[in-house]
C-alpha cells in the first residue's frame, strides 16, 4: 500500500489570484444587483405634516432616491415581509419584494428587496477553478485542481463585501486522486477535524467527486502539465473542447487511459458532453468515475471506441456532434442500417431520442426509415401518426392499405378520424371505468396539485375524456382504453376559478415522472405559464412520489 501523503500544508499555503472578485463580476457570476427599500417620512410644507414615503438604495450605483409608498401584500407565508411597496415611475407600476424595477439614477433593472429581507446580509457565491502545480521532493510534481469559493455579501445599506476561501482541491497522484476540503462536510470525520476551527481544511480518507462544475476555469499554460502526474492526461485538450468536469475527466482517464485517444483525434466535445450527462445524473455515484456507457472502453482505437467501422469513421466520424453520436450509437444498438450516412444520422438526431424510440416501437426495422422520411415531409411527430393509426383500427379502417397508412395530409386525416372517434364510445367503457376507479384513480388523485391559480388533477372517467377531446378538438378520447387499464395516465390542467372548463391535457409517464405530451386547443403547445406550472409540478412529484423516495419510505 502506498504511503499517504499529507497535502494539507501545501494547499493551505495557496493564495487566490489577485482581482478574482472583479474577474467573476465581469463574467456575470457575481452581478446580482438589488433595489433595497425601507419606510421613511418626509416633511411636506404645504400640509405641514410628515408624510410616509419609501427610501430606495441601488446596490449597482450606490445612489438613494425617494419613491411614493404603495400598500401591498402583508405579512405571512408567500407574501412580502411588509405591507407596502413603492411606485416605480419608469416602469409605471407599484412593486414589492421579489419584483424587478428600474433604478431612477442609473436606469438598471434590478430585483426589489425590502430591508427586512436582507437580514444579516444577502449572499451570492461563485466557484472558479484553478490549475496548480504542487512540487514534490523526490517524486513527480502533482497537478491539483483547486476550487475557490468567492462570496459577495450585500448589507442593509447596499454595500458589497467580498470573501475568498479554499473550497476544495483534487490532487492527481500516480494512480489515484486525493481530495483536500476547505469546508465542513456532512460526515462525522469532517466535523471531528474541523470542530475546533470552522475555517480549517482537512484531507478525507476516501475520495468523492463533489466539487461541482468549474465556473470559470482560470487562465492556465500548457507547461503546467509537463513533468506532472497528469502530463499524459490531455486535460488541456479536454478543457479546450469545452469540458468543465475536470475532476470527473481525470477519474475517467485514470480508469481508462484510452480516453486521451478520443481527445487527440478531435472527439473532445463528444467526450465532454457524455461526461456531463453522466456526472449530472441524479443517481451518479461520486465515488466512481463518470464512465459513459456508449463508448467501448475495451478498445483503444477511436473508431472502435465509438462503435464505427473504419470506413464510417473516415467518411463522417470526425464530423459528428455529441447529439449525432448518441443517435449513431442508438442505431448501432438497434442494428438499423444507415442508408445515407451522416445525413440520415442528422435527420434522426433532429427528431430526438424519444421520437426515434417511438418510431422503432411502432414500425420496427422494416419501415423505420420510411416512417422517418414521411414524418419529416409532413412536419409532424410520431405521436400524431401513432394516434391516427390506433383510432383508425378501432374504426375498422384498413391500416394495411398504403393510402390509409400514409395519408398525403397526416394532420387533416388525423383530425377527421379524431372527430369520428369522439362520437363512437366503446361498449366496454363501463367495465373498464369500474376497474380504473377501484385501482388506478385513487393513486393518481395523490398527484393532484394547485399553484398560482392553476390546478391539475387526473381524468376520472371515459366521459370526461370525450368531453375534453371535443372541447379542445384533440384526440385524448383515443386514450380511453390505455387510461382505464393503467397503461398511461392522463391529467387535466384547469384554471382554479374554472375547474370544469378544459384548458390543457397532459399525459404523464408515471414510472419516470416525466411529461410525454401536454396539449391545449387543437393540439397547440403549452404557453410559458403552463410550462412553468408543469415544471414546478414535476419537481413536487419527484420530491414526494419518485421511486427513490418510495424505496426510502419502505426501508424506514
């Protein structure tokens, strides 16, 4: 077993680069400005009285101005901390805590904050990364990836103070990475080592890749790698390709040195994107290297690592973007032909992996590329075509007939079939509905939610599906069989003050808690308001009903 080197003294002697706070501010990382307001009174000679006004201080220009006081909100949850705001004359409206307004002096558009929100100070953090060389007597010099934390604190008077401290450092040894931490971790060992000095740094026994994303990487020179333990890592090429998970890449390179071959041959962007995807996965194990699954790590030649024949690699291998490479890997997994080389890959990549999976599931290998070309010409997606086919079969149309299967105008054919289908309820509805109400509906009702005047709830019956389809002129009624049998979950989005009026219809992938589709009137896409509601609802679902959450509840 190799001797454990204590790197704490060397890391502790490091000093952050000069002007670091200014550099981060110029890059927009410490640039949040505020309009801090408080109540004041001003003497009015005409009325001979002290009248209530608001004093507003801009943290950007440092100026203070007086504004008219406006009644608003009131104390309580989700409300401003004081029952008043101020009149933003430039914006032409009254504003309260949390809203943006214009500074009358510098003209900037900043967040409004009541002075009681500031408390002991509002903090903003940035985490720049620096490459540092650590000399070692009698050994190869070490390369260290050092993260600093720069904190900007704004006080009640609008003044800014900056503080820089070491956040973490990852040191590259001959066959492993060692970590030095400058903050208190959740583990008992960290608490034990820092309990007497909260600012102390320590060196954990086990390594974890939890230093985060470099933002930004400070200036470096190639000579910093020469003669160090990371000399052959080609970390310089990884950074130049846009990679910012430096520690993750070094872990990968130590496990599979052939990773440098991809960088040397110009595939840095692909490798960086795959590491990002792996590293940002919520189930990423930060004790292990972020190894992309779609690269063959048993090989050393780039074409074989990327699952390409030598002919394919010479033809289009170096032209692939990260998204196009993932599409190529998907095609290789499905053993599908690539008729037009890179053009076929680009067309399929533009459709997205979800569409590709659906097309393959519906038509298989034989009609796969025909279906792709058909949908591109129609400017439509596979959901529309799939729904058209399924409704046509229920209506006893001959879907094997090529003219029926591939209509000249898919949207028009889909709309005609939808109208017929909505007027043709199934005879088995009552049986299916009874099953649905006794098994699936009670579970789905837990997902009901309301926020900011918008609510979402599950479909309760086949009749509701038909009503929804007719009101919004789309084909949700076609899903009746799948909904009643629990194969999919349909939810209705409503305005809280109009709970019975159809607005948007959402299909949820219940296992993954992801949205399959969300459509409004005549299959229109969702508005930014609905998208934000949908995003917040999904976060709430994952926090309360994800598989990981359920597993934790069972264990407890």
